[in-house]
C-alpha cells in the first residue's frame, strides 16, 4: 500500500505562517503615490481584511484573495482550510460572499494531479458550505504546492465593518481559540497527538459566518480576523488604525488543548519570531514567554476579533448565545498611550 501523501513536507512554510512579516510587508506596500479613487471605500491604507468598492446602489462590493502552502498533510483538508481562510475576509468586513475563483500552484514533477484534484475538491466543499460557487480559477507549475481563493462578496454600505473604527471603552472578544500555528508545527515535526490535530483541523475548517450577522449591529465598532500576524499583530493594526490602545488579560486568551505541552517542546513556527521581531516593541514588557508566543502565534483561518461598545456587551453576549456562537472576552480598548497593547 502506498504511503499517504504528506503535503507539509513539500513546503518550507505552512498556512498563514507563510505570510511575510508585518515589518517587511510595510516596506513592500508603502507608496508615496496619492491616487484617490472616489468609489474605493476601503483600500491598502487601513491594512484591512479586504477591499470594498461603492456599487452606487446602497451596497459595496468586497474583494479579497488569500492563498498559502499546506498547513496539514491531507490534500482535501488543506484545500478546505485554505478556502475557508480566504472566505473569512468577507465575513470580517461584515459581508456575505457571492462567488470564488481558485488559485493553484502545483509542483507537477513531484505531486500527481490526482492530489491537486483532492485539494480543489476540499476548496469546493468549503465554498458549498458558504453557499457560493467555486466558479473558476488559475493554475501554475510552482516549486511548492499553493492553494487559495479570490473571493467576491457584498455588504450594505452602512453594515460595512473595518478594523480601524474602534474607540476607547470597547470590550474585545475572540470567536476561536489560539494555538493553530503551534499545533501544526508539532504536526510537521511528527509529534502531535491525532486528537489534537483533529481539533485544529476542525477549527480551521469552521466558517466565520457570524461576521455577516455582526455587520448589522451598530454597536460592533470594529471587526477583523486573526490570521498570520497573530492576535497581537491584528490587535495592533486595530489600535493604530483607530488611534487607541488596548488592555488585555493573557490569562483569558482561549487556547486549543495541550498547547502548553507543545510549547515545552518548542513547537512554535518561524512566523512567531518574525511577528515578535516586527511588533514586540509595541507591547508592554514583562509578559511570560509562553503567553507571548501564544499571542504572536500565526493563526490560519483564525477567529474574529470584535470590539463592542461597553454598554452593549450583555446584549451582544445574549445574541451570540442565541446564534450558538462561542465567544471569549479578552480585554478592552483604552485611550491611546505609548504602547499599543498593555496587560492586566
């Protein structure tokens, strides 16, 4: 019997841990050109999850793309996770996805086309769960396997959510536990327990559909998803864009099972160190090393980070219970101070 394919052995990185560090990315996308597009509601300037364009009918079109190298060994699950991750950017803007097209890079001299077919099948399954067609795509011969989607969505203009519109005195919530990067690194080193890997896969394949509900709530002041820059990185983007700071309790960070065990084995991805090198100076000193690694852990298909008006937290929590949506309270926003993130 043939040995099962181990896709992660064909790539140097994994999932959203492949992302270029925030520090380097800033150099790449920086431009002194000042071109104003009057109908472009959200572009590069806010480091948001997707672009938004005014459709002149009370709605905005949302456009996004996301792709990466294998985060798990199984081709079907890799495809489904990559697709789920890409679709999440539409939900993170408060929108509803409409359709997707695939992005596939494949080392045709190393991996059979039948394996790629399973990857695309997984992507199609995620699209089906989101209620959208996988309507086409583009493929290239590449040294390492790559898969993802370009996704188009829509949202009422008044429901469009952004990552730079928070204010002081908001409560911060997460919708998924942290630690995906740690567990998938343990997988790459062949030391992960099967039950822990199954839990990570199940979480990564979970669509952030609640984002479309959050779009209709006025008291949701800011919204983003937590991916390759980790919780700290995406919270810093929210703080900087909004002109505020945040105070969080690391002991309240939700974690996937057995994270501490894998941290003791030093199973943190390279993206964690790249993240910390980019923004550790923006974080209050003195945080325990393990908690620091959890906060900077690159998340693939991570949860939503939500800023809620303090006066509406009870209403919000009741609604989330009605929607069967798990949420975790991690801190609050405060007036802007020297650092972006403080601990309590």
